[in-house]
């Protein structure tokens, strides 16, 4: 069982930046693939970014490539999502996920999800 707790969301203006954090805790302190999804009101949940166990591989959706950066600190069991040049269309509830399979990173089905942190970008 893995528990994920997100933080760092908030209200910003277009063009500004935010950094989201996701702290993972598990009984075996194992390493997991981690990632971020988001869901805007009235829209389907979508993949944002993912990072493998070592941090050596990352994957981004086309809509955030070049603006967002995912990273992790295994010493702190934390994944980060640095979001720059934010746009109003980035407004959504952002969820952290953890999984064991890198090939599944873009899929909707992951065993562990956080509760979400709200990001609102005003124009």
C-alpha cells in the first residue's frame, strides 16, 4: 500500500509558475514510478508527466512539454512537478500517481492515487 499526498497548488496568473510536490509513503519503502494527471471541470482526466524509478526517464504530454518538468528525490520519497509559463487551460485538479510498470505510465489505471491539489490560472 502506498499513500500519496500532494501539495503546492494555488491561484496564479497566466505566465507565472508553481511547483507541486507529492510525498509517497509505503510499508516497504519501495521505489515506484511516479507521475501526474489532471482533470479540469467537465473534461476527462489526462496524463501530464511521469518519471521512472531512478529519474533517468521522463515522459510528458504534448500540452505541457517544454513548460513543465517532473523530477524526484528518492531520499525524500517525493516527486515534483515544476510548472512554468502557466496558461488558463492548465487549470485543473492535479493528481499524483504511483505504479510499478513504466509502460503503463500514460494509462488511466494506476494502483495508487493522491487526493489532488487544485491549480487555478487566471488570465
